[in-house]
């Protein structure tokens, strides 16, 4: 009889085998030496924590306190919660960020969570990286201006995206009834939201004679300019959208392409009783040439299948629900971590992973990539598209199992 790793673990757990009975060495880790709950045989106190303990945190991270027995080795930390990010609170809103300083593994993308009150403004600015955003709550007015003198003014709501390419100047303002909260993604993990180009700072640090020459006005026009950055500030609500669009548009007209996109109004690319996925990249949102994303819903008990991405690292934002992700970092290095609403996850390019809904409600999250296009390789579909003998020679699968490997359809979320 060939003892599979799973039947071996089950057998040892139920006491049918002793640790030395099977050829554990050939099964590889975690069986040599055994780790995890099945490894505890003689002393049930092997896993308790008699020393100092943060019981609140421990309760939220069962996959760290008692990992699956298959976890092994070392994997660089791939989790950071926005709840632990320092919040910059001003009159009109707040912001907090997860960059490579908070999550060193996340080198390709950085994320910002920002709240603006009704009327609250994120100061006019621009920056080197492109900015991709997902509206989490409420309503906002965005503006932009391009290199051909064309302007853009639009309103966005929860479930909408925007994308401002590198260097394009823009602004964001909260609308009624209660402003907005949104996630910003920059295509550079080192980028800090506090290093944007702010026009208040440029003016305050430019000689007045240069300002008067540049704008063609008298020097007293600049008597009231702020001497410090505003960054976020409370302001009156803007005019009606149509009126703002009309007054901001010049002879060159508005930008030909929209900087916003209604992702949640898009028909799902994948839909089944187990969940939904909506993909957005440069194919359906052309202005988003450097960032691709998927909005994924996993029903209770279901799972975003085992897969990897051949083209880019994945930056995740958990919108709601509870889940756990296992990351396979090659070799025998594999680690499981729990995720909650507001958490950030990160999976380097080509590392295998799955995300399982471990709660009673839908698990909703964003997969975001620094790429013009979304790409994902399914583990089960790959095996289903190989000569069956080749698969059998590796895994000793039965003919029945070989037939069960998927060849058709989409297995993005399984259950
Ligand atoms: Mn920006
Ligand atoms: Mn993924």
C-alpha cells in the first residue's frame, strides 16, 4: 500500500500508525520531523502558551497560533493591516498607508486608505507613480488635466475605480451625504503619499516676482496664499457636476478617455454558486495601462482556487469577511495566514497560493497587479491539460481522479 501524505497524517492523528511505522522520511516535510497538531502524541500541553499572550490577537490568527501541519519553513511576512498603519488626521479627513516600510515584501505597489468628509478636499497634486483607486464608501468628485490641455471632472461612487497616469495632476473631494473613503494604489512600493507634488508648497517656495511673471498678475494677488501645505482640508461642497464640467472645460474640450470606471456594474467574468470575479485591466479600462485588478467574492466555505500569477506580484486588499491564505514560496517553504477586512496581503510573482473563506459571510477582496493585463494560472486546470499518464506518473492518481481534473469551464472560485 502506498501511504499518501494525507492518509498518513490522518492515520497518525487517529493513532493507527506510530511515527516510525511508515517511511516518513520519503514523504518529506512536515513529516520529518512531524509538526502541527497531528504531531502531538504523548503530551497535550505541547501546544499551549503558558507565558505572556495577547489573547485578542491570538483569537484572530488561528493559522499562526496553530498552523496547518503542512506549514513549514520560512516565508517573508505577507500581511499587514491598515488598522496598524499610522493615521494622519486633519480637518476634512484622514489617510494611512501601507508601503514597503510597513510591508517590506511589497516592492511593486503601495496602498493608501483615505477618508474625505462631505466637502473635504485632498489638495490638488501630482506624482511620479500612476494612481489607481477603488471607492470603498460614499461619493467623490475627481478632477484631472492632461498634457493636451484637456480637462476631466467626474463623480464616482462606491464600487467605482479611477486611474490617473504618472504625472497627470488631479484632485479628490468628498460629496454628500457623508463624503467618501477609498483605496489608492501606486505602481511603486516605495512611494509615499506624503511625497506628492503640492502646488501650495511650490508657490510658497517660489519668489513672488516669478509668480507674478508666470501668472501675469500683480504681486498682491499672492498675498493670501498658504505658506504651508494643505494636504487635506475642509471646504464647501462643489457645484453641480454639469456646472463644474462646463466651467472647467477650455477650447480643447474634455479628455477623450475616461479616468473612471464602474467596476461593480461590470458583468462578472466568473460567476458560480461559489463566488464571482470581475477583472479590470487595460483591455476594458484603457487608461489603466500599468495596473490590473480583480474584484473577487468568495461565498462561505468556498475558496479562490490554488493558482499563481506569471506576470506580476499580487497586492491584496480585504474588503469584507474572514479568510486564510496559504502561500507556497517554492522548496518546502509554505505558510498560512488569516486575513480580515482592512488587511493587506502580498504574493510575489509565481508563488502558488489559495484564499479560503473561513467565515460565515462573503469574503470580498481585491487582487491588484503592476501590469497592463491580468493573468492567472490554475493548478487544477494545468494538470487537466496534460497527458494523463504524465500526471499519473507524478501523483499516482486513480483513473477516476484523472477524469475529475478540469478541462472546461472556469475554476477561479471553487467550493
Ligand atoms: Mn494622487
Ligand atoms: Mn492570486
